[in-house]
C-alpha cells in the first residue's frame, strides 16, 4: 500500500485513545502513553499532516433530534453513467436525512444510511427523493433496529488472527 503510513506502538496507542475520546487533552494522552506532552503534540500533528487523522466529529443522537427511525436504502441507478452519477450523489449528500452514502459493486449501486422521523417520513423520502428520479430503477429499504460502534480502526497486524474468545 503506497498510501499507508508507518506507525509505531506509541502512535497506535494515541490513535486508540483518541478514537475512544477525541477530546482527550495532550497532557492526558502523554501521561497515558508515557511520553512528554510536547512529543505527544508532535506525534498527533504528524498523524494529521500525513492524513491518518482526518478530523474530529461531533456525534449526535438522531432520536434526540426528532429522527428516531434509521434505515438503509439499497438503490439501483440505470443507466449507471458518470453524467447521472455526479448529480445523483450530490443530491443525496445534500439531503438532511442522509447520514452516509456508499457506492457499491453488485446488483445495487448505492447504500444510503438515512435518519427520519417515522415510517411516514421514510415513505415520503423514498417516494419524493428517490423513486421520483428518472435514473433510479429500484429502491429497497432495510430498517435499522439497533446499531453498535466497533473498536478503533488500526492498521492490520501481519500474521495476527482474530480469536473467537
């Protein structure tokens, strides 16, 4: 991988801690990792500069914002041509209901994570913003019952295998 960055155990420890709480201060990070605060600051700056750390985001609870129903929409676009894809992607990204958009391989072209108020709002969204578009051939909807965050994203460890423990 030409784009990968070499990370040592201190970098990985910093990334693990920041992914658990991006508001951790440099002083707290340094104490936890066992390096000087200035060293920690330099390392985080390098992680940002090299593109390993892309930013910091505020995570919101959709239900507290009146969007208590989340769904995944599988969308097939026909014809699947670049001149249709660009405007489609920009329109979907601009929708306030859109949480994430993925371009896929296989029978479906896009997977879109949306958050809406209720089933009627989901129906409105699907009919008004998706199936009404000429390029959208098919939409399948999957409701999300529950969602979990997964562990920190770290580079693969050569030769390491996941255990079933």
